[in-house]
């Protein structure tokens, strides 16, 4: 019989050995979180739709086209979360995470599932996972630097260095509006030359035209007005400080005046890390400031900055970096139990060794000693213990060290000590 059920399009089962790589990434994010003094936050997988409409923005692709929506049995409009910043802000307001006493909050998330109904391709899925941080409460350019440093620390700890930091500022709402007006004027004056997609976007979401990779658009985009020329003094000096902090931290970057990001809540600094090891979906992570979002959602005025990174994309680049080799987990000990008579002793040895911290496996298929020995050899285990009838009768066990092939019979009582000193 052929099974006709499949994982939904745009989702992926994470199987061993790839799941080992996921664990390694998760451990690394936890470690970096600890090193930077961040604590983990977990929020629900679904939220009221209005949360994303009011934060990410109704006109964005994410909200207008890509959300998984449902009405629950109580009649409430819900969405599977397409991103986490909105949820973290909602939780921070709900639980007073930023108060006068605790004037800043350093939060991170790890391998958190997100949902966007996108056209699946390499590095782009409908269910994907993010790690990231949200740093609430600081207006200082030091916070912008820290967010970028955190992201870099994760990639560097994993041995990955082939990425590129793209940096821009979006100023504040009024400078952005002025710039947007000029941009739309400019694009309108070049309307005939724009791609069909961009013509449509000019009415709905003109800033997204700047992301277009269509050759028709790129020359026109090249001559478009830049936000930098519309910044007020405070925003310009914040950006100068961020740049000089990056330079003193020896973090290289390129200025990308057209980097606008696909979410509405940003102001001032925005950034992305990209990798040439990825195809067209080359953004490893992205983030920036959202100083007005907390107030907009009903909290006290609180500046904030953060980033989120795609785990699937990181897995793709790590697989490439390691030429597809993922270390398999190996047991410390494989117990070969010759027959039923040895079961009880075998099980109790396994249990004692596990309590002492050794990973132990034994055959569960009632196979012959020969078959068990063959599997033990293939498994990459460090020690094989043979429990045959002779050993059983003498309260002994045969210990084979797989690195040398040396074999010895020892009293069972000496086993743990021997293993611990090996
Ligand atoms: P974002 O740029 O929408 O930002 O997503 C961040 C990262 O998630 C992307 O750079 C990419 O690595 C990954 N990603 C996004 N969509 C997909 C997809 N369909 N499949 C696979 N990976 C994907 C945000 O989500 C903001 N919340 C980031 C942020 C946090 N800004 C401030 N704080």
C-alpha cells in the first residue's frame, strides 16, 4: 500500500542526523544568550490577528497575503504568528516587563516556529524557525551595536564567517514620509520603465519596489532619492554613532540606502546579514529599531531594538560549510547480551552506567551475538561489554575497548571504576 499523506507543502520534517545540527544551533543560541545576559521568552503559537495588523502593518506582504488565519470556535479572528517581535511586545506590555525598576529587558527566543504562506523555495518555507532577541528599553546606539554583536556571536561560534552586514537607517516617521513622497514622485516620473509588479506596488507599497531584483527596476532604483538626505539631526547623529561603534568593534558593513525591510514597525537603524552561500533567499537574519511600537500597542513609551534569524537558512549554510557531514551521536557503551539468561544483569548494568552518565545501548531485537557484535562495531561506540553464560556464572564481564581492540575479562564490580578511568 502506498501512503498518500505528506507533510504540508512548505514544511519539513527535521530528521536525524540533521536534527543534531538543530540541537547544536539551539545550544549555541542558549550559550550566547547567557554570555550577553539575555533570558528566554516563549509566547503562544497564535495570537489575535489585530496584533499583527497593528504592528507589522496591514499593507505589508506578511499581513496582507501570507498569514495563516482562522476563526476559533468562540468567533475570535486568530493568526498563526508570522514573526515574534509583535508577540514579545504584547507580552512585555501585558506583564509589565519594562517598568521604572526594571528599565530594560533582554529577551531571546530559540528555534521558535513561525508561519507565512509564501511560495516555497530553497531557504523559504511556510513553517520556518527563528532565533532572535528583543532588547527593550534602551535608546542608546550601544543597544543597536549589541543586537548586531549578538547575531554575529552565534554565527562565529558555529564556525561560520562568510556573511555580509548591510546597514541602513529609516529615520523617524515624519522624515520617512517626506522621503516616501519624493520617492513616489520620482518613481511615478519613471512609471513606463518600471516592471509590472512595481507599477502595482507603487499604489500599495512603494517602498517594496526598492527590493526589486527585476532588471527593469534596478537602474531606476539606483537613481532614487535616499532616506539619508531626509534625516533630522537626532536620527542622523544616532546613525553616525552606530556606525562609529561598529567600526571600533571592527565589524565591517556596507551602507544600503535602499534596505527598507518588509515590516512597518521600524525606525532608525535597520540591518540584515546576508550570505552568498544561500540562493536568492540570502538573508540569514534581519532586524532593527522599533522605538514607537510598544507605545503604539498601548504600553509606555519604550524604545526597542532586535533581530531574528532563520534557522533553516543557517542549517543550509552549515551543511555546506561542513560538506554535508553531521557528526552522529555515538553511545559510550554497547552491551552484547548473549541470551535471555543475561537480560536481568544486562539491564541493571545499563541502568547503573546511565546513572553514572554513560550513554548505553543494547540490542532490542533478540539477535545473535555475532549480529550484535557487528552492530556494535558499526555504531562507533567506545566500549563493548559482552555478557555470555561464562561471564554471567563468574559475575564477570568482557570489556572490549574499540579504539585499540584490546579485550579483558573483569569482575563486574570493577566495571564502573574502570570505565570512569578510561
Ligand atoms: P524578517 O526579516 O521577516 O524579520 O525575518 C527574519 C529572518 O527569518 C529572515 O532573515 C530569514 O532568515 C528568516 N525567514 C523569514 N521568512 C522565512 C521563510 N519563509 N522561510 C525561512 N526563513 C525565513 C522578522 O521576522 C523580525 N521580527 C525581525 C526583528 C526582530 N526585528 C526586530 N526584532
